C-alpha cells in the first residue's frame, strides 16, 4: 500500500516546492498500480515510485510529467507531458516522481536539481521556510 499523501517534495537546489501532496509508492503492488484507474492528477499532487528506473503510461487516461531521480534524489532526466501508452526510462534512475502535465515547466525543475521528501506531520507548515518555498 502506498504511504498517505502527507509528504511535501521540495527542490533543494531552487528552494521551491515541487509537490504539495505526494504519495510514496515503495512496495511492489503500489508501484504496479501507480496511477491506473485515475482520471486526472490535481495540481500539486504527485506519486513517487521507488525503486523505479522506468515507467509506462499504458492504460492511463491523461498525460503526466515524469522526473527521474538517482539514489541521491538528484534529477537525471525530465519527461514533460508524457502521453498515455508511452514508456520512459533512465539507466541511472532509482525513482520517478510523476506529476500533473505542465508541472516541470511551472516549477522550473532542471536536470541536476536535488529533491527532498519532507513529512508534513513533522513540520510546522506555518514556518517561514515552508511558507516561502510554497510561493
């Protein structure tokens, strides 16, 4: 089962929020299920598949942005607006963050950036650091 959506994914390099509501899929069944059966992804929502050097969008109903990350959570490949019935991979990838189409551009993500997963329950979201990052 995927972890609940109490995770925040931030771009440490650019000091911005990439994803406000991340679900972590780190078990076989949650990775296999992925976004299947969904009709959309809301803005700010994301699914982090780990481990996952590749993804596919077979049977999906909408395009997604995919951010491939190495073990250190550094961005190694970007695939914007990946349409249904496509596949993508990165040899050095250990995880893939799937976001709504257009998120890569809107959030200014670049190859080489480092992302970090934060547990929202462990943070006071009123803190100045989190508040600045969200805007």
